C-alpha cells in the first residue's frame, strides 16, 4: 500500500498519537535501569499508553507478540520483550514503539545507554545515529525523493567506520504500520520515488559499530548484527510540508 496524502482529520489524529508515543518513550528513557527485564519495560509502555488513551500499533501486527520492540546491544530491531532478558549497566537498548489513535498510526524509536556507557564509542554511536535522523529529516520537503533522504543520512554517517544497515529501511506510515515507499538510509540524490506534501513517513537510521550484515534469530523476529557488533536505532514519523517536515512524534 502506497502512503497517501493525509486529510486534516488524519493529520490531527497522527499529531495526537505521536505526542502520546513521545510521552511513552520519555517515560521509558527516564525509568530504565540495570536489573530490569525488557518485559517490565513493555508493561510500563502498555500501562502509560492506556492512561493516555492510545492503542498499541505493534501488538499482533503480522503476529508480533507484544506492544513494543526492545532490542539490546547487538540486536538491531524487533527484539521481543521477555522476563528473562535483563538489561545491564552500559547496555544500548533500542525502544521501538507504535501508537494507533483514531485509526491512524505513528512509529518512533530511541536508543538509550543504561546508566553509564561502557565505552566512549558507544556514546558516539548513539549520538551520531540520532544526528543522522535529524539530517535526514532536514532535507524533507514537498517533491523530495527517497534517494535524497537516504543520501543525506549516509553522508552524515560517512567517515566514522560504521555499518549502515541496508536490508532494513524506513517507510511510509499512517493507515498501516508499513506503507510504501521504502526510505533507505543510503542512496543517491535525485533517485527514488517522489514524496508529496501531506504524506507521512518514518525515517529510521540503523547503525552498527561493525558489519552491515544481519541475521534473524530463531524466534523469527529479533534481528541482530552478524558479527556481534553493537547497534543503535532512532526513528521519527514526519509529515511532509511544502518547505520542510513536521515531526509528529515529539512531546
């Protein structure tokens, strides 16, 4: 399904759902600490979203069994919350959450270092990945092409010897969790599909300290680096405007 130009009502619903999403991620960022299980964090996210009046967009989406994806260290995305998975001091924890509100969906992610980093390189990875997201958003406007966004993200990360994940991409979002077109984190300017004012997309750099190659765990969901290198992931849902982008997943 190709992402469609959204109506004023749909945009307002996404603004409100995106605000809820940002609040939930803010709560998790504040409350996460070593010794917690990823399932505890998922329960916290579910309770906060219910309090705010939204619904989880990921639960049962293509069979995903929980409300949030929580990925730790070498897990890039789609980690399934578990009581047996405990976060430790210095871990990089990816929190990827989706909200449905008035039938419209927003999607966002942050990466958090638990309490104190183990290496300066981990701080740099998280900082540079978030910056790459900001750089990608900064080139968005009416009639931008997906290759323009990918090229900007790739340029932002060049020179750091990072692995930029190529098999996982951003996407359109709104009526469903994943809509066409794909928004890669690499590319060339003036290539790819055109994006129009009123469309909504999720831009989401996924970056590693090593290889760009991935492997899927036996659970069929958790995607991790093939070489065990640690990863970071940031994402926002944005509305394309005439001259730029409105970030919908900010508090």
